[in-house]
C-alpha cells in the first residue's frame, strides 16, 4: 500500500513540474511579445535620458 501511495504522489509531483515548466515557458513567450510591442521604434527611457 505504501508503494502505491508513493508512486501516485511521485507521479502527481512529476505532472505538477511539467505543468509548471510549460506555464513558465508560455509566460516567457508572452513577456517577449509584450516587450517587443512596447519597444518598437523607441529606446528605453533610462537610455534616452542619461542624466536622470
């Protein structure tokens, strides 16, 4: 019985890690798209105003 519980919990942990990695990569892809949209044709405010 303990073996079955450990196998099920291990499988659940593995599935959770896979879903977390997938969500992380999807989030990073969205961040890149948003950053590309915001930075089209203009430089960063920090770079544009060096003395500020």
